[in-house]
DNA sequence: GCCGTTTTCGGCCCGACTGTTTTCAGTCG
């Protein structure tokens, strides 16, 4: 039983209870399902080493759920779940994926029409059986059919690199409209998650109707799912959902905070507000709003104490400002509390506040770029000029090596020739008074046994050596890990490029023990790369966090294969910020001499 | 079902929108 298996059962138990109208329990199960899914280690291991008691220590897990997990681990089944399933034998995960369908409606559809799966749902809707049901109507039936169509066609999350340009384009269009005072991208996109479920855009306007009308009529809109006074939602032709919300000026900070999330982060802030006798919603932070007051209908007596900016909300809650990329409920609220109350009891604990994250624009160089010597599109000089235009002070040319024959990978001889070209180009820069530097490097293949594709003699002539896995993705975790660590122990190897080899949405990472890789990086002084190319984003945020904690240095590289690719560095910086990295953690945020000095020390 | 600077009982984040109703339930984020 993996964490995913356990989470699925717990989630469905919650959904079945919700179906029956049971209060509160559904939320308890759902919460634990999410926790288990996001857990670092396997619940099975937690149970094996610590027993029932250790399982109960997982946040949100009490005796009752712990026992159900124990039963799942021991027998692979849960009696409680089986009984619920027997009562309503439907394919929950399949039906829940239809937009607009939740547990209650799924329950009603089963009870009245015997619908148990997507196929039967489609048949019932097509036959016009749903619109006659109590609580459903013509529109519900159409929405269900449409939901099934969209589910079949696209579905799934979009990579950051796809969603962000689309969102920025929409912002540009809306910006031109009359009466629009301010626009901001919110949601998981503002947190720069590696994949985006939907785009949230916030707008201040005193005349929202024309903005809403324009928004739902944009040319790439395939379907309008909501069109109200303060909120509209559309689905674009490419399947991306976009929400637009209009908020009043005095509530802008509260709304931005609320719609940026994450959900768990918001819940934590609201709890904090309640503890202080305040109420937080998307309109502001209010005093005089305890739950009893709300029930007596006293909301009009509330006094707004913050809301215009995010900063004042965090401040009033007793927190230092938390950057959007950190708002994932992975300790940032506690850290912001500790920082805000340096003399408090909590301050004597372990951590000391929030880090000052690396900023967009902090990079001085790029340590992985390819040219037309191998599979890149442009010459060394064109790449250098593009890097200068992107505001960089140095790049490393890291073409592929001979094992990657399909890219015309460099052998020792051609590497030498390329070095001459780089020398000449540097001389040209020098003569023209430019301080820009092109460094010699390689994206050298790690061979099957963990040795390198180029000789040590060739590698030692280079300024920066990157090592990459491009073959044998199917080795066992043990073999792959040992292979990579052997490469890292080669004293000429400076950086491990795209350490897990994943391609988001296309190829899973190869099996590798990242804790062991990080430990080896610490031991050997090897830099681990954050490959910024949007379908890689490799390292992941959680790995970056571990590197920061271990004191392992990283680089943020474009992996540019053409002069137009340097803009992707932004995604890498976002990823680094999500991993709580600061400038001192990122070697190419340093001046070139300091960066090279660090690599030299590590080789020694 | 879980949890505790509301601590072993009594709460549990909060509001918008839709579609179905005629005051509200369900869904979503």
C-alpha cells in the first residue's frame, strides 16, 4: 500500500460520508488524505517502525483513522470503506472529475438512475433522463454533458511555462480597458507552481461590467462557466480555466492574499485571525466578528482593520510578509511568527524566521547553454549576445559530448576547437571594452558505469563541467544512485545537471535516491542544478529546500538551446524561491570569479 | 473525526455563483 493508495481510500470514505450528509467527518478524512499524499516518506514505513502510535502522530490522524490505516496496511482493505462502497457502488474518482458534480449529486444520480460510472452518466444525460430529476434541470444536464466532453478532450494541469505567458497576454488585453485601475495575476500562478490548474486574475475597477463582458467574449474563450458581478470564469480553447474577479480598492490586499492561496496557507491565516478575535476574508481583516456575533447577524458592526495591502494584513496578524512562492503551508507561517516575535517562547526554538529569497534579476550568469556545435540553434557568439541582452555577465557553453551521437556530441578534438573559438570571442569582448565572459564547459554524459564520456585530460581544461544522465533511465534506484554518485566523485565534475531527469507531463524522473545525492553533493562540493527549462524544472522545490538545509550549493540554468531561451531563467528563479533559496545558495547569482573560486575549491 | 494560548467538549475558513428553487443546496476555490 503506497501513500497514494491509502489517500485514495481515505478520500473516498470522506466523499461517501459527504454523500450521506454527515457533517465534519468528510473534512477530517479529506484533510488526512491530502496530508498522506504530500508526505515525504511512506506511511507503511512509519507504521513498521513506530506502530499505531506513530501513525497517530501524522497531523490530522486520530485513533479512528489510524486504525483504518493500520487495517489497510495489514490486509490491503478497509471494512468500513467496503461497506460504504457496497451501499453506493460508484466509480467515485471518475465521476468526481466531472466539473459541477460532487458527492451529493453523484449520490442522487445513483439512487434515482443507477449511474455508477462516466459511461452510464453520459448515457443518462444523452437520453434526457437527468433533467427530469428533482434538484436537476435542463441546464444541469447540459453542463454534465459538457463536463464529460472537456474531461475527455483536455484535462490536467498546464506547465507554468505555458500558463504564465497566456495569463500575461490576458492581463495585457484587459489593461487597455477603460475603468481598469489595477490588474494582478493571483492563484497558484502567482505562487509559480510548476503546473497550474487554473489562472486567477484580479482587477480593481469601479465599473466592472464592461470588463467582465469583454473577458467572457475574448476570441480564445471556448466556454463561459460563470459570468457574475464580481466573478467570471471561462475555459479557453486549449483547456485552460481562467477566473476573473473584480474587487474594491480598499479590499485589494485581502483579495490578492485570499486568491493567491494556497488554500492551507489561507486557512492558517484565518485561524490566526480568529485567535486574535478577528475575521479574515477576501474583503479584509475585521474586528468585532466572532462567530456568535455573526450568527446574531451583527456583521454590519464589523470594523475593517486591514485589507488594502497584503503587507498590512500579515503585519496585523503578527507575521512578517511572506512571499507568494512560499505560501504552501510548509512551515512559512510558523517561521513568520517566530520572526515577528523574536523574544517569544517560540523564538527560542530551532529556526529563525524567513529567509531573504533570491530575487528575479539576481542571476549574473548561466551555467548551461548549448550551441550549434551540437543540438543548439545558434552560434557561440549569438548566444553570448543574447545573454548580454538578458542582463547576464557570463555564460558557460556546455555542448553535449560524443556519446550523444544524435546531437553530434563533441569529442576531445572538437572540444579543443570550440575552445579556440571561445578564446577569440573573449578577446573580441575585451577589445571592445565589454566585461562579458564566455566560459568553457561541457554537458558531459555519465556513462553506464558512472565514468565520464570525456577524458580527465579534456575535462580539466574546462572552466565548468556539468554531468548529465541521458541514458539507462530504467536502472534500479540503487544502481542509478551509485552511478550518479560515482560521477559526482570525479574531481573534474562541478555540477550535476537536471538531477532527476524528469520531463513534466511526459517522462517521470528516473529512480534515484535524492537524499543520497544531496549527501554526496555535500561531501564532494558538487553543485546541483535547477534546470529552468519549463518542462524540466529539475530540481523540484522540495529538493531545493533540502539542499538549502544541507548547505548544498545550486545553480539556476536556462539549458538554452537557442538565443530566445534565456527568458526561462525566470522559471528557475521561481522554483528556487519555492525552495526557500537565497542568493548565497545559488552560485551563478555570484560574480564570476567567486563562482569559479568555489568550483576550484571543490575540485581541490 | 480531530483538536486544544477557547484544551477533553464544542467547535471546525468563508463567500460567490449556479441552478433550482421561491429561500436554498451543492459545488468550487
